[in-house]
C-alpha cells in the first residue's frame, strides 16, 4: 500500500496544499505583526519548490511530456529570481 501512495499524484497535491497554506500563514503573520518576510519574499521562496512539485505531479500522472520540462524550467527561473532577491537584500 505504501508504494501506491508514493506513486500517486494525490500525495503531491497534499504537499502543494500545505505549501500554499504555509505561504498564506507567513503572509498573514507579516500583516498582523509587521515582522517576517514580505509577501514577495515568501512567493520567491516557495515558488521554485511549487514548480518542482508540479513537475513531479505531471510525471506521476502521465501528463503530456512538455509539462515536465516546462515546470522544471520555471523552477529554475523562480530559483534564480529568489537568489537575485536574496543577494540584493
């Protein structure tokens, strides 16, 4: 049973939901307390991982082949944007 859970896109969906909830929580924390990362910094931090999760989901669900390299390319672009943003801070 464990192998089927690890091979299903449903687990990726669950991780994506928790990742989005993390972003919302961090943004609300900043809005409420004035401390923490800006919404843009949170988005830059989480977006590469979300793109990698989407690439994994596409591969596990048997999506058309262009979706996996597209998601990986977007992950690279998002990662480079995150590095650039951190470098400037």
